C-alpha cells in the first residue's frame, strides 16, 4: 500500500460546519442559521442571470474589469485595487496562501470567523488565537501576540457571531501598532449593516499592508452564487492575482453581481428592514431576560444562563420548524445566533421563544 504524503497542516483542519437547512417532519422550515437575506436575491440580479445564460458557452473575462469598474464606481474606489473571488472566502484564501506558509503565524481573535484557522492550516501556517474582552476585539491583546513570525492578522469587523464592532479609532490604533510587514485583513462581510462604517476602505486606501474583504453573500442576497472581493494596495493585489485561477468567476456570477451592486435602492431597503427587525428582536430577547449586545450585523447573538438553557431554547425553536445557529465552535456554548428575518419571520421567533419562556418559567 502506498503511503499518502500529506502537506503540513492539512490534517489539522477541522471540517467547516455550515448552518443546518432541514428539519425532519417540517415542511415550512425557517432557516435563520446562515445570515442569509430574507428578501432573497435582488430581482435585477435574477434578470441578469437569465440574460447571461445564453452565453455560458463562452469563457468569462479573466480580469473581471466590468465588475471591478462597477464596484469601484458605486463605492468610490479605484478598480485597480480590487480583486474578485469565489466568495470572500476565496479572497481570504488568496491572502493567507500568498503571504504565509510553514513556520509563520496568523492571528485571529477568540470569536473570529471559523474559516480563519482552516485557512491558516491550508497555507501550512500556524493559527494563533487571541482573547476578546466582553465579546469585543481587544486591540492590545492582538498587538501583544505579534511575534517575528506573525505575517497576517485576520479580523472580522463587525464580528460574527458577536455582532459587535471595533470603532474606527481602534482600527486605526491597530493598524498603527502593527509592523509594516504584517498584513491586516479587515473582513467586512457585514459592513452594510453597520451605520457610518466604510468597512475599512479608507484605511486600506492609505496604507500598503491592509486588505478589506467584502461579499455579495449577505446584503446582496447572493450567497448561493459565491462572489466576494478584496481591496488593497495595487502591489498586494498583484501578488494575489498570481495565485488566482484565471476563470474563477463565471459570467453568471459577474452579471448578477454587477446588477446587484448597482441596485442602491435594494441595499437601502434591505438595510432598513434589517435595522427595524433587529431592534425588534433585540428588544424582545431582552424582555425575555436574555442578554444580547447591540448588533451591527444581520444577526443577533442571544446569551442564555448556560448551555443547557440554550439547548432547551434551540429544541423549542426546532420543534416549531425554526433553525438558528448554535455557535459552539465559536466559543459560545451558552448562545444562539439568530439571523434577522423579515417581519413575519421575526414574529415567529419571538412567539416561539415567548412560549418557551412561559413553559420554562
Ligand atoms: C458570511 C461571511 C463571509 C462571507 O463569505 P462568502 O465566502 O463571501 O460567502 C465572510 N466573513 C464572515 C465573517 C462571514 O460571516
């Protein structure tokens, strides 16, 4: 029998666990476990996909020029500083693979995105986990963890599953405190939901070691299509482009995301719906005696007294056909992360938890 020679780090990877999507015995399942947009994909993007379907025999553009131009125009950014990927996950993979390897360290924070240790191991690098304070990223703890081996800091801002945000002044302090040869990645998947936040764009515009990542999976309702992008100094973009597969994005992905990014009314409506229902859900959870931070995202992290209570509430939700996320792998055994739905969906969650509370009381 031949022996498989596996690259360092690969067998350290614990497989990613996605949000569940089915419940036995339920036909009207409400999936609030993956922070998907309750309004679905924008109609303009659906139309663009239908139109692009006629030309899928042609290879797509390899430089994504039209998509980068559209993103640049809408966000006021230089298209030469933009790189597009199969979800922001792929952009995160570009940066870890291009800038780290065996012997190097990649810092992430205690409740950071669960893909970070996976991406670090994929590159052969060592993930280093830094604590947070009261579910908020701790800049001093990150800076204290930097060593000669540190190559990258991966930061989710706003956080998932915490929903908290590091204020701009703290982001600047972090950027200022890092050595110039350490890359700071600001994963701003939920930027649109945080008022007055540019996702780190202005920082990434003015410095050479900062990468902002964004996604079409959340506010644009295109998670199933897999499109994301990164924004950084042209020199960093050029390095990452060397390891990007030339046809990583299909014509359908580009057509849909170009239509979506130009649909500013859609974004405005989704942000407004989310803000209303998020405030309603947060208020209701607190009324029920559950702790939760003010969220800057499209989900709320409800904290229970202990794991048993969280499991009891989760069981009640599942009995009513509602799937939320148990963020155990993020270090919150006593929590439930609930995606903010539309008015009816949020009502369903509140009703179930209210009845659960009455039964449990
Ligand atoms: C959802 C999410 C993303 C988006 O990933 P895609 O690959 O773009 O779908 C990125 N980072 C965080 C923290 C997320 O929660």
